[in-house]
């Protein structure tokens, strides 16, 4: 018994042999499920509203009959959303590209990139809000800084996968910049461009979310409409958002991007007048404990004693991350066949793909906000949001990969094709994608605290509200450390033998 995962010649399916790869994947899955079952009783998953079905019916009516005429300046909010996403993504790309050149050679660069991407865009927005106020500068920096860390990591991984033959063919003594321009960039250009387009789509969703902290993007109007119970207005805003995402391949064409950038620059103003001394004071003093700046170590211990007990918040953050990951796995296993060409008929596949587009295009914070209005304040809305969004994203990628597979057992019914041919071949990729999403799930878990969920994000938002910047920044450091630790663990557990995750552009 060789104990590996092999593909038998003449068949388009994998056969599990021995107890190495297959059993390891099964063991990973069983451990995740067992942990979720054991820890679920410790999570507050209660339904705390009296009439959830009535509330759901009112939301559905608002989505079915949107009130287009009652919207106030929706095109301006839509334009600002696109402008923030475009310029924020561009800023992250310009900052991240040179860092990608140093990423594999500098531990300091890798650590810095891991830190900035471990803090969610909304938390960066809360930081810059204290200096730049409700302005475009806050929105752009909130996107550009974490995106710089993400671009640096992914661009570096793309460049590392370039074949070495063109590089070796250059004469000796050629400089690093010349090697990059002539041997690396032409081969990596298509994948770099594809990932940049994907990150811009992520920027659109993040730009909408910035409205939840008061920035006048589409999310601000959406959150206000839902909080006030104006579901018909909210339905119109949601349709605008989904149409924006669905039509991205047309209006986001590379030939139109210069015009969009130029037009967006006019929408971003006016720029705030920031006093340099105020900015320096915020960076050098306000976010640090006074005792630390004074070198008073006894006072620093007293300062740490005044910080609220973080044990329950950290526990809820990790617990929600675990439940969200397991929920995403179950959702992915249930939904990917709905969009796959090997199952159903054209009508069911169209409906399945529409469902996946809806769920993966709606940010977790927005989904959690819907469920919060529907089910009341508990961990349940956050869990459902994390599971549905991330599960749909994984399902979309898996279904796309499954469509490229030619089954090797003609005549087998759908159940047999799923169980014996496709799922064994796809499951390593499903699990790998889940581990890729683990860091993102934990980042989103923290920001769900802004909706009242008792995670670390709840205390971060609370301390920003009370202008306790030193405590809020300390909690951000704790959140970043948790994200870095989970990312390191997921990299160790991630299966390597899969084609689905070979392309970083799919993350």
C-alpha cells in the first residue's frame, strides 16, 4: 500500500489507497466537526426576537418591491463607492508591489505585511477616523494599508511560481530590476492582472462596508434604511449593489479604468485639512499607554489591570471562527453541486449560480446585520453570515473546477458520480480552500463585534467610541496576533495535493 492519492489511468476519478493522504483529510474533517460539536453548547446561538418570520417577510417584500423613487442621491453614493474601491485598490497595489520584491528575502517585510493585513479594513477606518474624520482620506488609507500587505504576499507567491528557464537564460551580471522586467513580469502579467481585478471586486465590498462607520458610501444609506425599518428603500439599495457587482466585467473593463479613476478623483474631495502636529501626536502618543511612554513599568502593570477581562471575548472570537469555518465547509459541500454542470438541468444550475453570486457578493458584516435584525443579538447571526458567505465562495470555486472535469464512468447516476468520482477528487481542494479562508473568517469574526456580538471587535469599537485610543490599539494588536497565529496554523494544516488552490488568484 503506497498510502497516497492516485488517479487510475483511463478514469477521471481518484482512488483512495492506503492511509496517508485520504485518511489525513478524513481525520482533519472529523477533528473539525468534533471540535464544533463539543464547543457549540458554549456559544450563544439563541433566537431573541418574537416574530422572526414576520420580519423576514417584510424584508423579502422590500427586496421584491424596491422603492426606487424614494432614494436620496443614490448615484452619488454609488460613484463614491466605486471611487474609494478603485483608488484604495490602486494605492494598495502601488505600496504592495515593491514589498513583493522583498517579501521572500526579508523576514521584517513578511512580518509587517502579516500585521497590516491581519487588521480588518473597518478597524483601520476607525483608527484614521480619529485624525482625518469622515473623509476620503480615511476611506482610502483604510483600504490601501491592509491591501498593501495582501498584494505583497500574493504577488510574491505568483512571482515565485514563474519557471526559472527565462531567468537562467539571461547573461550573468544582469541586475535584479532587469531580470524582473524581461524574465519575470511578462510571464506573471496575466496572473498579476487577474488577482488585481479580483482584489478590486473585494474593494467594492469593503467600500460598501465603510458606510457602517459613517463614511458616505452605499453602505451608509443601506445601514440607515435597515435600522429605520425602511425595507423597500433598503431593497432598492441592495439591488443597486448587486447590479454593480454583476456588471463589473463591463463597466470595470481595463480601457475604462482611467476614465473611472479620473472621475472618481473628483468625487473623493474635499480633502481634510490635517495639522501635522495633531497627526504626529496621535501616532506617537494617543495610541500608546502613557505609562509606557514615561517608562513607568509599575504604572504599565496598573494600566493592564484596568483593561477588561478579554478571556470571554477572545474565546468568543475563536469559537465563532471555528463554528464559521465548519459551517462554511458544510455549506460548500451542500451548494457546489447546485452550480455544477454534472448535476441538475440548466434552470436549476442557473438558480444555483444565482444563489452563490448573491451569497458571495454580500459581505459577512452585511449578512450578519440582516440576520441580527431577523434573529436578535447573539452569535447565531454572525455564525450564519460567516458560514453562508465563505461557503458560497468556496462552492463557486469548486463548481468551476468540477466543470472542467470529464467523468470517467458514463451511465452512473448523479449520486454515484458525486460520491465515487467527483467528491474524492475535489475534497482536498475544498479543505485547502477552507484553510485559506480561515484567516479571513477570523478577521471577519472580530469586526462582527461592531454589531454587538461579544467578540474582540465589540471592545475595540467601544473603546474607540469612548476615545480610549490606547486601549483600542492594544486590542487591535491582540486581534492581529490571533489572526497571524491562525494563519500560521492553517498553512501547516493545508493539503498540498490539489489543483484548485494552485492559482493564488482564486483566493
